[in-house]
């Protein structure tokens, strides 16, 4: 066990630059692979070659007129995106060997969550025929059609409709299609199994160690699991009835993903301590995300297209604000010396890069064919990096706790004398990121708690007022009120004013000073009560 600890201690200081290098390399390779796959899809094992071109329209067009048109645009590989156009036609130019192939030839379309009808148009020498594509399962995301045997023309046409409909078109033998489907299923099974394992581990860690960051991370992983499973059609494949339930749509869980991401950021980076402002911002964004989610459920498929797109854009904007806020939070965490914040920053850079790229791709501005597989890759990379981030956080807290215990040795006599729970004190220090070097100063307060009346802020320092032999005395403490509250708050202190802390062990009188202002009175001392803290003071006394 000791050798394992030494191994991690040697490895962890170098893990972040190694991860940065690996991440950048993987991103470059994945983009290159996606781009290359777009241009080389026709090089797969096909009955023969084929070419794809596309034409987009603002209105529905007649196939007879369309077949005579030569103004089709070249398609980048197999990827298409109708963008803002509501209608589109893909011309599939087939060679003679394809038309005369003995094996069944399929045209396969993998599309996003716009479930409009897709038809194949072909000419048999006398008339034009129109046949519908069929879904390979109930999700209707993977569409196939067998190339009819009576096709006479070398060109067949795929009729598409729907704003921002995007996907891939492939021509392949039936046997190759089956092999590809099996391969995709194996990859998905490994990914979802990997994700499920991490969900289980994080729930176990939460139950055993009561760490909220692991519970919020488990929630994030659960939402990611269902989001990708829904987006890829697996949820409706196993439970077809879910196709009519608005909760189980990719858009629904995409909104919930932003909510879960904001929640996890707040817990993992301890934003309540290191940056209350960003913590409050993310809390508001969480509420906005939940509001949008409820509105989406209430208005599912009942709003005009323009209103739907506006809501979609606002949801993306809220997600972008969450991601940018998370980046700033990670930078604050790095500034505060939190090692796990470096890994979180790397994850946020990956997610915001993927989010912006996918948004630009969906809008037709970028021609890179992002897909659910891209999200799977980004998610697997994120899980791997954050797992190391959790390990780094554990070791940093372990080292900090060792230093705290070392400092406590110098004041253990005082702790024993005044029956102070040292374990609660250590937990408070660790949870609120209080510098262990302040322990001697904090001990000054702990040793006078039975006689302590109140503590007053004095710039970045504090002055504690206590009774010494029947006389009100004071002691200077080289520590601010926030550090005092963070380390001792649960044991004995309560904030009653932005500049005052009081001792919860004492008995005060709450007296009205003006119509809206109050004071706490003990002996001859009067402590002002801020209006913001009045309710908490009343609850306690």
C-alpha cells in the first residue's frame, strides 16, 4: 500500500501536463478522423462506387423537374445538413455495377432528432416511383431502404424535409450494413457499461464518505447516460412507448445536462467557499435551466417553429453561460491552489469546444460532421480526466489534513482542557479551505469560547471580546471573520452582522434599537444585528 502511495505521489505532479498533451492529441486526431471519414466513406467495401450531391429549397419541388436540373452541389463526404432550408434532395449517382449487383444494396440514412418522412425516388424506364425509408428500429433515427431491382436510371433521389435536418447517407451491401450495426452496438455497449460503472462507484463513495461532489457527479453521469441513450435511439429501442413521452427526448436531457453540470461545478470546486459570486450565478443558471425544462415539457410539439427555435437558442445560451462560468470558477480554484481545478479547467475547455463546434455544425456554419459518437468520445475523455481530478483532490486534502494534525499537536492541551471536538474542527478547516497555518490564531478563539461575547472585524484581522476575571477584555487575532466562521462556525460561532460574530453558547437579549433595527445585548455590550441576518439570529435565540 505504501509503494502505491509513493507511486501516485511521483506521478500526480506530472499528470496534468501529460493529460493536456494527450487531450490535444486526441482532439486533433478525432477531428482529422471525422474529416477524413467524410471524404473517404465511399472507399469502404461497397458493391461499386457512387457519388452524392445535394440541392436545398425553400419550397417542395417536383421530381420530374428536379431530375432535369444539373445544379446540384457537391456533398462533403456523406454528411448533409439542410440548415435553415425546409426541403432538400440528395442525388445518388450509381454505376452500372451497382445496379446489377447480385447482393442486396441498401441506402442508409442516420439522422438527428428531426423525424420527418424520407422518401426514395427512382425511374424504372417509364415512370417515377416514390418509396418510403423505413426505420431499422422504433427510434426512426437509422433509416434504410433496399435499392429496387427495377431501377433503370443511374441516378436515384432521396427526398428530405425539416429545418436543420442533418445526418449521413451511405450506400452499402446488406452484409456490410449488418456488420457496421453490430460494431456500433458493441461500441455503445462498452461505453454505456463504462458509464454505468462510474455511476455506481460515485454513489458508493457518496454513501461511504458522504461527499456531495460524488453525488452530484453521479447525477451528471446519469443524465449523460440517458441523454446519449435517448439521442442514439437506445431508450426507445428497449422501451418503444417512450417515443411519445416528452421527458425522454434528447432536447429534454440536454437541458437537464446543463443543470447537472452547474450543480457539479459548485460542489466539485467548492464555489460556496472560493467564489460565492460564481456560485450564486450558477445557482441562478440552474433555476433557469429547470424553468426551461418545465416549459419544454408543457409546450412539447405545440409551439410554432420560430418560437421553438428561440427557446432552443436561449437554452444553448444558458448552457454556454454555465460553461463559461465554470471556466472562470476553475481559474479561481487554481488561484486558490486547488489542484483539482486544473483538471476541471481542461474538461471545461473540451466541453465548450465540442459545444460550440456542434452548434456551428448544426447551424451549417461549419461542415464538420459531429455526431453522438463525438459526444461519446468527449464524455469518455471527460470522465477519465475528472477521475484523476478526484484522486488529486483526495491526495491534496490528505496532505492538508496531515499538516492540520501537525499544527494541532501544539494546541492539543487547550483542546483537551476546553473539550473541543478536534475532528469537527479539522473537518471544518478542510471543507472550508482554511489555511492550516492559521490554527494557532484560531486556537486563541477556541480557548476563550466559554467567556467569549463577540468578535468584531478589523480589516483583514479580528478582535475577540471576552470576560476575563469579571472584566471585558479583548484579544487580537490575525485572521478574518470568514476564516473564523469557516473553521469554528459549526462549533460555536454565528454571524449576526457583516462585521460581527457572536458566541452561540451565550445568552443574549434581542432588543429593538429603531423601527427596523435590532441589537443583541449581553451585560453592558450591545452587538448590532444586520437586517440580512435577523431571521437566522431569531431562529437561534
